[in-house]
C-alpha cells in the first residue's frame, strides 16, 4: 500500500501512509490510540475506500477492493473483538471461514446431491484441522456465546486460518488475553509466518517487539517511523509519540495537579 | 463491529447459560454439521435421511387425509398453502434475518398466474407445468424485490415489503379486463385423474372427491417444498445465510457476498410463496384481491413466530394453528352461549392473545423453546458428568 490517505469529513485519519508486507514476514503496525491503525486495516480490507493511494497485491493493483473478494485473493482478517457468528456452532463458524474452498453450488444443495454432502465433509475436515491446530477442537459442537473469551479468540483465528490465506491481517489478537496466552499467541504467529505473511495491529509492545520482523509506527494518521523492532525502539520520534517528551509530561502533570488535584488518578 | 463481550463475563462454568444468545431465532440454529461423535439412527447421507423423512411424512399425510372427514380434508388443504408460504418465509426471516410483509403479494402473483393459465380457452396446460410457471414468475418478482431488499434492514425492509403487500393487489383493479378487478378470477380446478381415483379406492375406499384431490395436490406440493427447503437449510447454503444474519462484517471477510446471498434467500422464499399462491388459487377456486390483503402477510409472519423462527416444523405448526384455531374458538364461543357473530369475532382475539403469550413466555416459538430446553438439559448433564468424573 502506498500513499494511502483517508479523511472522515474534515478529519484526516490517514495521510500518505505507505506500508509493504514482505512475503513470509510478520509486520507490526503500532501507534497510540486514534493513530489510524484500524483505519489502515479497513482500507486494506476494502471496508474503507481511500481518498488517495494505491493498494498493490502480488504486483497487481487492487481497484475497488470489496471485502467479500478478499478471501479469494488469499487475504484473511480477524476482527477487533471476535465477531463470531452467535447462532452457529464453533465448527460451523470455522466452516464458514472456509467458504472460498467450497465447490458445491446451490442446486446440488437444493437436491441434497451426494456432491454437496462430500463438499461439506471436506469443509468439515478442513475446519476440524484448523481447530485442532489452535487446540480448540473440544469446543466444536458448542455455541460461541458460552465460551470463555480466549477460546472465542482462538476460534476467530481458526476461522481466518482455515481459508489458507497468503496474508493474514490480525487486529489486536492479544486483547483480553492473559500473559501466558499471549506468549502462546506469539509463538503461534511466528510459526504461521513460515506459511504466510502477517500484518499485525497490537497494543502489547512486548508481543510486537518479539514477533515482528518489521514495524511501522503511526501517529495521528502519519507514518512516523518504520524499521526493525530495534530501530523503531531507538527512534526518538516513537518515544515522543508514545510518551510525549519529558518536559511536556512534567508540565502536563503539574497542570493536572493544579487544576484537577482533587480527583484521584484513574 | 466488535462484540460487546468482555473477558470478565467469560468465567469457566458458563455452560448453563443459554447457548444460543439470539433467543428469537433459536429454532433456526440446529447445526448443519454435526461435530464428530454424534450418534444417530438416521442415515448419514443428507439425501437418504431427508428422503426417509419425506416418505414417512407422505404415509402419515395419506393416513391423516383418509381417516378425516371431507371438511377436515379441505381444512388440511388450506393448511398446505399456509405452510408452504410460511416455510419459505421462515427461511427468509429465521435463517437470513430479513423480514417480509410482502409475502401475501407474492402469493397473489402465484395465484393469478395459476388462474390465468387454468382459465385459457381449450385444454389448459398440465397442472405441474402451471405450478412451475407460477413459481417461475413469482421468483422473478421476488428477485426484483430481493435486489431492493438486500440493501435494506429491519423496519425499512418491513416498510418496503409492506408497500408491496398493499400495492400489488391493486394491479388487479388496474388491469380489470385481464385480472378481473375486485371480483377476481374464478379458478377452474382440473378434474382428478383416473389414477388418483384408483389410488384412493385402493387405500381406503373413500369417495375420491374434488376436495380430496385438491388436498392431495396441496400435500404433494408441501412435501416437495419442505424436502427442498430442508436440504437447503441443512447445507452450506443455510449455514451461509445464518452467518450473514449473525455478523455481516465477519461474513463478508470470509468471502461471502452479502447482497447476493440475501437476494438468494429472498428468491427462494418468493418461489415458495408463488407455489403457495398457486395451491391457494386451486383450493379456494378464486384469485381475488380480497384474498391477498396485508392480513395474509401478517398471518404468515405470526405463524412462523409462534411456531419458532427458522424452523420448518415450526412453520407447519404455526400454520396449523392458523387454520384450526379460529373454528375451534368459534365453536367454543358457541358452546358458551355466544351468538354466531360474537363467536366469530372471538377467533382473532384469541389469536392475538396466543401471539402475545408466545412473545412473552416463549419468544423462541414452539420449536425454539423445546430446542433451548433440550440444550440446557444437555449442558446440565455434561456439567454433572464432568463433576462426577473430575471430582
């Protein structure tokens, strides 16, 4: 993606951001709240149309990208939160993710031809394999609403993986996870990078620093740094975006203490 | 687009919480794919399983039609066209989450098509062909409506389809010469073929009346429709519909074209409505605007809500209520000493009460409520079993 700009009304959510995910790499996308990370994701998925810029995938420019075409292109995405289908069992949820591998059409389903059964069996095997990989096959027959949040997140990931994507977009996969679960997730993402490229939006710095090959930092819709984790960590612009510079912090603190001293910090 | 779920409410031991969060469509959520280890006495193949049920239902229907009197036969004939339309509507509303108040109008399309084709001078086309034409034309109308409907949601969709229900029967008044205006078109029901008379003679020896023939035509259409709908519901198609209903964005990201699948659901539903209209024209022997008022569309919606949204069995039960409750209540009123008119007014009242009671105490409808009970019981058993094993 090069030179992406998006404006919502008068607010420039993204201005001239470029990002390239190399094959087999884990690319991190970080930045403070409101930096435009999710907007960039939505542009990559066709949920938001950029005002300027080009999206290129496998040397082809994608014009008028629509979300439903994404999985055919070999791109999968997980949502912030989980976005599971509440009325479908876990297994069915993952089978929906394998939509692009389905071959049997409407009429074979209408007449319940054996081809439809066979097709469904293949989808089920695929889905079961994805659940096994994420260690969630024990929940296959359950409905998502009754499952613990981390399990739901694993199911959502399985649904994205079952399509066998070449590029996986992960939107805050670690939110709501405990420390050890996050550790497992990190290892999983590293393992996935042998099969596909990963673009990762995440708030947990230690996870990002550990698993990413390259990192792009956004702040207020602008790209302020890009490079390896070590380079990014050393970049003063990044520290400033996250912490403000030292003087500012103190000044702010003093100001807060003066005007709003009675309230306990939250 | 994110779910309002926080880690805090995801404690272990949540199994007892109702597993399907959308209570209203609980009846629609029977899994299309069994997890491994489920045992069943039915054949594994969907086709064989559904054919088996089809044959059993056919035998049951023949027995039912032969042990009941001619009046009940004609009531059952009415039941078939309500159930066909309700079956299509329950797939649309329960499985795909689209509401339609316009199904009465789509039935009118099927009914008028049938009336016109049966009313031609000379020998009319064979009945199955006419039915297919009726289905085809209502499918086309349904596709047009569906394309518009795919962009609308909830109350807006209800409003748009409401316009259809109100407007379409008006065409009959506008094209008075062809469509017969307010009086409508009389339908000449074709004579039962000799093979039918022989069949009835063989089975029960009852007289093979025209009423009985029409009831059989209705039952045959009903069985075929439900067989095909059940196939769809249990397949990837049904699963995809439910995915679109539950989470649009996630479904789209999985490669599902929301609009196309919504239109598909509407088209399937419209085809059913068309066939229902065709059967109605035969059974009532009339296609007139007064038969396709908004009340018909609302009655269908009520039937599927009471039966359990998304369940074909529920649609059948709801339709049965639609047909059998009013005469039952009227008789009851008569027994309690009400005069004819008052007793007749009792029926809509009781119907309304039943709907309200169902909404309050069993929002998932008959089938959905039973399904929820069963799932809760199973979850309790599973927890108890785990406790017994794990200590």
